[in-house]
C-alpha cells in the first residue's frame, strides 16, 4: 500500500472493500449489478405495496396493474432528471449525447422518478378507479426500501462517495480497467489488484441505512396513527429528504452547482418543506375501504369478500362446527325453527295439523 493510501486507511484495518467488478458476462450478455439492484428494489416495492393495499381493503392485483404504468414512467423520469441536472456529462465538450440512453451504467434521479412515476400511477389509478392518494400511501414504504436496495448498485459501480476518511468504515476504491483495452474503466471494468487508490466516506451506505430507518418510521407511524389521504407518502418524502440533505453535502462526485451548492441540496430543501406543509395542512384517517375496491377488471374475483383492513379491530369470535350462529344466541335446531311467540304459534299450528291428519 502506498504512503498516501496508508495514511488514509483506518488504524483498525476494518475498511469496507468495494467489489472488484460490477459487470459479469454470460457469453455476450452483460449481467450488471446496478440493473439487478434496481430490479430487486422494484420487485420489493411492488410486493410490499400489494400486501399493504390488500390489507387496507383493496383488490388483489391492483398494485401490479398500476405498476405497469408507474414503473416505466418512473425509470424514464429518473433518467431525464439525471441528464437534465448533469447535462455536461452527455452534452459537454468531447461527450457523446447517446450516452444519455445508457441507463444501465448508472444515473437515476429520484425526484424525476417520483414525479413522472406519479403520472404513470395516476393513469393506472384512473383505469382502476381508485384514489391516487390511497395508492401512494400503500406503496410509500416499499419505495423507500427500493431506494435502499438500489444504493447497493452504487457500491458495485464505485460511485457516489464522499471525501477521503480514516474512519473504520471507510470505503476502499480500486483502480478498474477494461481487460480488453487496458484502459481505465471505473464502472464496467475489473480491479487490477486489491490495493485501494483511496479510502472515502461511503455515502451510498449512509443513505442506505437512513432509508431503512425511514422505512421503519413510516411503517410504525402508519400503524399507530392510521394515516391516510397521502400523508404516509408525505412522511416518506419528508423523512427521505431530511437525510438526503446532509448526505448530498458530503458527496464529492461531479454535480451541477447553484451559488456554490449542489443542485440536489436545493431540491431536497424545497421538497422537504412541501412535504411538511402537506402533513400539517391535510388531515384525516384512512380512506373508506370501499373506495379502494375500484372498478372490477377481467380476472378479478367479485364474489370474494373484501379483505380485512390493516390494524383493524379484533375480529369477532368465530364458532366451532355445530355451534349456533343465530343472532339470538339460541339453538335453532336442524330445521332452524324460531324462538319466541311467533315460533310457538308456528309449532302449535304444526301440531294441530298433524292431529287433523291422524283424525
């Protein structure tokens, strides 16, 4: 290890190593860790959102139907935001504008993904006839968990890190090269050895852990206060931006600056203020479960009873086989005869009829 790197390394020798590579090949087909992390996050978000939607009274399959619109819109929006805020990487001197299409190499802006993803979700919600705010509340925890999973892609790509550090959890950055050309290739290349060229703050890890904390906070708050009308989503946004604000200021990667401050710092401040304002102004518990049922679609089971609401009151006691289920609590017998005066008159008439038949 060189003297400068040794000076940066932790005295406890407990630094976090970076993966030697972020791309593997199955024949000519590249298998990119960044893309796999994004896909895993989407799957987790849809799965959690589906469970929460059904628990709140919605139809099974609704979240997947809406995700068909929201996910593609979100991916396009995320890429557009990244390209718009880091335009010089694609349209500056000696740059190739077609690189803006290479989303698999990294570069998705969360606010573009949320904004355009919301447009796709709105289209899907109108098609299913369900409130967008209720859908947003159901999927909010899954979105922040997906963001946490997606940050692992930055680890594989050796990107979005902070300044050099000697803390025990410093991240080791290796020199990667393209095996075919021998040229430096920090994202898709392979590490030539295990000697780090620097040790830095793992800001991707800070955000990953922060996002997991926000995930737990949102789940807890929703269960305790039975939040609705978009307030769960607003809490997620406020929680995420509060962390992104200080983490963004630690990053040293290239970024567009306004007044010497990274543009995403301004974005986080504005979005945080709007989310808090929404939480203050908008009130109300969860929407009526009937509103979440929406329009029946082909393949829906309309005969099934609506699912139980999440955190509902204790269910009514069920009866064992052979026990009485009548409102009166009395045994109606195998033919279900009634109790009370009306039942007694019916029995008397039946007995008289039987006597007449004998006579």
